[in-house]
C-alpha cells in the first residue's frame, strides 16, 4: 500500500511541478518551496518498501509489484526534481545541482553497502 501511495504522491508532485513551471499562478513560491519535501516524503515511502522487502524473493506474493511501484516512484521523483531544479536554477545550474545530488546519494549508497550491510 505504501508503494502505491508513493507513486501517487510522486505523480501529483510531478504534475504540480510542471504546472508551477509553466504558469504564473499566485502563491507559486510557497508551492515551489514545499515541493522538495513532497519529493522526499514520496521517496522515503518507496525506500521503506524496498527496505522491507530486501530479503524476500520476487516469488513471494506482491513483492515484485511493490518493488516496481517503489522504483517507479523514485524515478518519477527524480524527473520532477530535475524539472524543478532546471526551472528554479536555469539550464546550466539545474543539471549541475542534480549531478551534485546524485553524487551525494551515491556516496550514501556506497556507505550503506560497505558499512551497514557488511555487518
């Protein structure tokens, strides 16, 4: 259920990001400020699903579908974050900010696989 909720939150955040980037609605700054927290919440739900099913095989009932939903939510949030970064920071600094974010997440993943899972 959390995986499905994560996907719907991600889709809503993506649509909101595109609407905020393409229109001149009032209150846009408040919405743009809240969007990264929405992305983080959705990705946290997806990561929780992936963590919960880390030791279960795809043969268990519903595991493969929920994993797919969680990965889809992470991918949708990545696209929405890219759109937001390019809209807010421009075509040069938006992708640079995304590259910094991906590098940070890679360091976190490397630390997780070397330090946490090795015990």
